[in-house]
């Protein structure tokens, strides 16, 4: 939807590039924050709605999922994760049977 943010069709690539950089800043902040907890989740070893919401957002768009979770089981790739703590968060969350069933039922 880059055309929603510019009137100049020639600058859509610039809008996309700027959005990508901003996304990287946000995801890096989240990844660092997860790295400061005593477990894989925002509340350490306790799953919270923030973890579920993060994983919904990272799984929403395949391009974001690959960028964020490159080496996770969810992506099926062998590249190193760009955001390792987010990848760990996702992997640990999907080990919980109820969460795994919900994501599977919704095609994630």
C-alpha cells in the first residue's frame, strides 16, 4: 500500500524502503527486549498476550515472517534468524499444544 503514503508514483520504492527500515528498528527493539528476560517470553517463562500478538504480527505477512524468523521451524529455512530472540519466542510458543493447534487451524 505504498501508494497510500505518496502522491508521486516514482517514490513508492522510497516509501517501501523507509517502512522497511522502520520495521527493522522496531523488531530490533523487541528482540533486544526479549533478550533481557529470564525466559523466552516477554514475562520470562510465562506466556502473555504480548507474545501471542507478536507472533500473530510476525506470521501475518510471509515476507516479514521470513525476515524475522529465518531459522525457525515455522519458516522452514536454514538461514540464521535476523532476530534470534523473536525466533526463540515463536518456537517456544508453538511448543504449547493449544497455541500450536490454534495457529495450525488458522493456516499459520
